[in-house]
């Protein structure tokens, strides 16, 4: 983008040089007061003062915005395609405003957008563009704006303040005081008669666009690195935004959306927001809300924040997202703020490529993994990848990760994970000498979410059940279902906690079928389970599970596969169990199990009616070897061919030989 500003400044300086050459030393300085002076300034390429009559700028002139430029009631400013306006770096003293009854017609085109920017385009350089209309607002008729003291608000929701088409505006957001700032574009009670189509707001020190009541509708909105909110609204705005692309690559921004006060239920269609720096996506204050259709969020730590504990039902997700609380009801109530994850899986309908007319240097490197996999995607083992957010293999998509690939997961908690949806495939092709490694930088428990695979095999949860993590759909009738192949995979630092009841695991297998290959998998330092099976029929060979703080192996919903060669190590106090079986007994098989603890604890726990058949069991160092948590029948647990007992030491079996598993501790 800097190139654009340099061009702008160069053109402006050239224009100034021409102007100076055409004037002799006796020419008076431009007049800055009165109608005549404003027109003379405009003729000289200067925007300053109050315009009280119609005027059309020239697309061949670069205009200098040197102060406040106000379009008065009854006046019209026409800005043709290709016009460039260079704003002084004057903070709150430099802005363009259209008052009630005034009209601004910005008629840019895709090939020749209108550009408004300071020379460097740095956040806060100038005040931006403000429109004041006569539509309704909960602030009432003839309200006073927080910026400029402008008067706005009336009773005409079809009011027109003009046209804004193909406008790129940069470097805005000058701060008035600690409570008030200018925005890129501020819409004060602007009516639906105003045409707003194709706006880009880049590097704003406050909001990209903000609506104060009104009914205006906006289509095709590009918002990049606006440091407060990308889209902000209040005072009952009830318009709509269709097709918006939002990017956040600078840390410390506020939100993507901020709705405040009364809920006018604005509509949002096809919204894509991408962050490389975490942060909060959607925030609703007081009783605000809206209806959102076609939402894709990538890279945010918090998807939904009901800032003042407002009803989450005020926000309607047409795509069917069910907000999952990131804290218990008690914790949220104590803080009067409700945080949710949405785990949006919609493939983005709006992308940066839809705005080729926007001049920007932002690019998301090919080594940044986030968003949706819709076709065949193969990674390159020679590159260092960063898993920045959710990376979701869609139905019909396939993700191939070759041997030796290393992926650093951002320490983003529940917002960072890999998921394979029903009908998608993953092919992890590690080898003993070149395993695939996915880990956070510090490999600390709970840093990220892990790997989740959803299949079409049977589960007691039924067909098309909803997963506790991600809200993903899983379960069908095909026990031979194939979700791909995972061989020689090392995962570290997984188990991000969604809330007090739900966490991601190292590997979560939801109704995964026997057609799926899982071999040689290591999960180290997980803050929940190492591996968990939710129904399904899949089998696993050679799993190494070290210091997973809940259960090393967990299963439920009638899983009935087989695990061959399991080695579990517990050296950190406070873990839950080595095994936890729950609910209906699908009688899964375990062949060769070694579990060793240096810190006591419980080895094998069975809840409800669950059970298993285990051969080749060796336990060492646990305070409790067998725990029938809900007093289920010991006969459901068959060890070495006989029903389990709570008194057997189970320390006579052969240890699983992991001396050749040199791959198991591979690092980034």
C-alpha cells in the first residue's frame, strides 16, 4: 500500500510545483473563508471550508485536504472516478463531512477508484469521511454527533446522502479524546436512499465503518487493520452489509464487529474475517444483536463476546452455528460477560480476491494454515508451516501432509486446530525417520486444539450427531467409512479447554470407520485426553501417550475398535486416568498395554456399563488399578481372558517395547 501513498504524494507535489510555476510573486495566497474562497480553493486543488453550492472535482487533479471540508445542506460535491485526495496529517482538524441535506457523489470504478489518504496512510493521520442524514435513530431527531458536533437524525428512513462507489480511504481515525475518535466512514442516521457499494478502509486508528442509527445498506466492504472495530453500530441501525472481507494482521485491535445498545437487527450476508494475531471477532453490548448469514471466521481466539451478558439469542446465525460457552454459567455471570466459540465451518463466500481494485500489500503466506480445505491440498515438507487458526478439511476435500513436515501451532487455544469433516480425508505420510510434527512452540498443555476427525460410522449418539468440540456433525451407518490415513504423527501441547465440561483432545475420533488407517501416533503434554473415540469402529496401532492430564485413552458411545500396542507414561501429578471408558459397552479390544506412573493415580476406569477386552496388560505405579466408577459389572472388563478384579496388580505382562520408537519425541 505504501507505493500508492508515495504515488499520491508525488502527484500532489508535482501539482503544487505546476501551480507555483503558473503564479507570479504578486499572486495572493489562497483565501480560506467564504463561499467564493472555498470555490477558489477547489479550483486551486485545495479542499477546505464549507461548500454551499454544487461542485465537481476533476479526476486529473490531486486535491489537498488541508482542514475541515464540509458539504452544507443543499450543496452537492461530485467526485469522479480516479480522483485522488491527499489529506494533511492534521488529526481531528482534517476531515470531510456531509451535513443533513447535503450530498456527496463518489463515483469511482473498479478500474479507477477514488482515493482518500494521508501521504503515509498511517493510522490516525486524519479524520475520515462523515455523512449525516435524516433517517431514524434512537438518539432522536436533531441529535448531536460525538464527532464534529454535527446534527443528525430525523424521520425519513429513505433519505439519500448521495453515492459512494469504489472508494479507498486510508490513515483515518484521528482521536478527539479518550472516548471519541473519527472513523474511516461514519454514517449518522444515513437513509436507505444512499447508495454505498465497494468501500475499502485501511489502517484506521478507530473503526473502519460505524453506523449511528439509520437504515443505509452497504455492499462489498473491504476492511484492513482498523485498530478498534472493523464494523461498529449503535442507536438501532437496521440496515445491512452484504459481502465483507476483513483482515487483522496487527495485534491489539478491538473486534471485527461491535454492536451496541438497542437491537435494530441489522443483517449481515457473506462475511469473512481473517486474523493472524488472534483477538475477538464478534462483540455485542447491551441488548444489541443482528442476523448473520454466510459467516467465516479464521484466526480469532474468541468468536462471540456478549459483552454485557446480553441474550445470545439476539444474534441469529442462519448457518446454524450453536455458540459454545468458553466458561461456565457461574463464571460468566460473575464477570457479566459471556464468551463463546462458534467454530465456523462455512467456506468463505467473500475473499480478498473479490477486491482487485484495492491497493494493499497484505498477503497471507502459503505457509500459514487456516480456513477451509475444499480440494486436494498437499503441503511441502521443506517449508515451515504455522497453524494459525482452524484448518478444516471439508466434505470432498483432502489434505496431504508428507513425511518430515513440521507445523507450529499458534498458542491460540480453542481457535487453533485441524478438523476433518464427514466426507473429507487426511493423509499424514510420516515415517519412522521423518515423522510429521504438529506442536505449539512451547509444547505446553492446552496451547492449541489438536486433530479432530469426523466419520460416517455408527455411534450410539445416532446419525448426524453434534460433537462436543467444534459443533461438528458425525455419525452414520457405514462402519467401513474411510477418513484417510495417519501414520507417524507427533502432537504436542494440545487439549485447549472450551469450558469446564469440554476440551479438545490430542486426537478426537468421531464415528471414524475401519477404512481409516491410524498407526504410530504420539501425543505428549495434552491438557485433556491423548486420544478419544466417540463411537465408530476404527482401530489404531502403536500409540505413545505421555503426560496427558485427563485420560490417556478415552472412549464412549459404543466404540468397538481395537488398539494394538499402547504405551502410557504419567510423570506429572493430577492426571485423571490411563484409560476411561464410558456409557454403552461396545467391548473394544486392547492388545499389549503398558501404563507406568511415577505419581500414583488411577490406571483403568470404567463408567456406567462400559468395558473392554484387554490382553498383554502391564501396570506400574498406580494407586488404583481398576476403578468401576459407577459400580458397573467387573464382568464387562475382561483381562487376560477373565473378568477383572480390583485386587490384581496386573504387573506380570510383557512391557510394550518402545526402544525402536525413536520417532515418538520428535520436535519442531
